[in-house]
């Protein structure tokens, strides 16, 4: 009888249903008769000690039922989502682990500069180009803003570490008078302002107007610095001039002003919004080009290159590649891959070519790098359900 009462409750029928009260509603009366018939069947089953669950259920054809399709596919969807979440967490950990090689990358230079300062050998710090350090600092500040806007915490930590470590080197150069004091003061103001603004933005405590002004500033600074740095790389061959930087500065100010006055198209505004990140990436991409150019023109200078430094650069940037590919960030992927190939592995090729490292070290680093790229492409294709590893690259380039 408990089962009968439960059935009536589920059907929202009163416990003592009266069929006469349904006489004004023919459909309800028919429904009641059907329910009453089922009640009698239920009573017979209970009295004959037969379990209701022992009744054979007619199977539902998957072909004729849309619901069956969704039910049968649900485990596959859950499994795919779980696989994606696992790889997402793994790539975030890889990006976080990249902080260690990047930290070790700057520490030797900081320690060496400290020893020279303590020994009174200030002239040794003249070998560190302050303009190159300033360019790297500006690039880190731009990318810090870029990744804060994207809410990529691991990448934010890497860029923050880069800003702090490079500024320490610049501070040491200023103490040794290897960097002009006015330039150091201006750099300190920009660095402090940039860190405060970015941290406030990270915690959602910043006014949108201030953030927009900061983005415009780093866009102008990046666009002005890039052509000048590229020009300065070939100064021994071409004349030394600030003309490229001045032209780029005028162009950047003009474009940013047009955007602020609403005279740029929507597409132009979107392009301008990504310019600061791309210019910062291109600045970092140009650094290994300049280094390799110096290596080829002056092979004797490679004695000052450290194979450990090149390996750390390759490992640090390599750990960022899976995350950049998973998030379909073409700029991030391009910069990290370029740094691995040209700054890390490319300089190892030069060191091996001029017998500065053993073939065993070169072979292990090369196979390790190729294996890591292969695993990254395979795993990304797997979590996205692609049959080919190169489909992920296609999606990345086309922006899917």
C-alpha cells in the first residue's frame, strides 16, 4: 500500500480520489481511468509478491530517440571535458615552472655585477649595454599589461619577475655610472608607475581611464623603440641616427590620437589594441637575431656566451609553448617558439659550430626540444579531438 500512496503523490492525486468529481472534465476522467487501471495492476503485483522492478522494460531504439543519442554521447563529452581540464591544468603548471629557468637566467649577471661593484671594478659593467636592458624592461612591462588583461596568472608572474630582475641590473649599471643618471631616473619613474598600475588592474582597483592612458603610453613607447633597436643592430654598417625612432614616434602619436578622437575604424582600434603586445614580442624576437648576427660577424665573441644560459632560455620559453597553443594566442606562441629556436637552440648551433660545446650536449638538447614540440602538438590535438597534430597549428593561425 505504501507504493500505491507514493504513486498517487507523484501524480498529485488526492488520497481518496472521487471519480465523480472529474465528471466535468472528460480528459481528466480518461486520465483517471488509466491511473486507476494501473493501480489495480500494481495491487495485483504486490499481492502476488512480484517486484515491480522485475517487469521487463521495452528497450528504446537509439535510432528513433534523440534523447538516447544525448545519453549515449554524454560519457564521451564528460571524458573529453575532463581530458581538456587536465591538460589545461598541466599547461598552467608548465607556465608557472618557467619562472625557475627565467630566474636563474638573470641571477648570474646580477651576482657578477655585484662582485665587480664590491671589488670597485665599475668599468666591467660597461660590457652590459644599458640600452638593451632598457628595451627588455619595456618589453616586459608591455607583456605584463597584456597578460594581466588576459588574466594569465602564470605568464603575469614571469613578466613581473622579468621587470624586477632587469631593473636590478639597470640599478647596478647606474651605480657603476655605466648608465646616464637622467635616463635611470626616467626609467625608475616609468617602472614604478607601470608596476603600480598593473597591480591595481590585476586586483580590479584601477580606473578604466588610467588603464587606457597606460596602454596608449606603452603602445607609443613600443612602436618608437622597435625600429630604432632594429636600426641600431646594423650601426657598424649603416649610419648611426635616431631618425627611425623619431619617425616611428610621430606615427605612433598620430595613430593613438586618431583612436582617442574616434577617427579610426573598429578594425583599426582592435589592431591598435594588440600593437603593444606585438611590439614587445618583436623586441624580444629581435634580440636573438642581433646576437646571432654578432656571433657570425665576430666568432671570437662567442667565448663570452654561456651554454647554460642558452639552455635555460630554451627551457623557459619551451615551457610556455603548450599554454600559448592551448589558449590559441598566436602572439604568445610566436614569441616563445622564436625564442626557443633562435635564442636558445640557434645560439647552441653557433657554439657547436665553433667547437664551444660537445656534440653530445648539442644532440641531447636538439632531440629534447623536438620531442617537446612533438608532444605538445600531439597532446593539444588529442584534447581538441583533432585527427592531425597540425590542425592545432591551423586553428592557431586562423584564430579558431
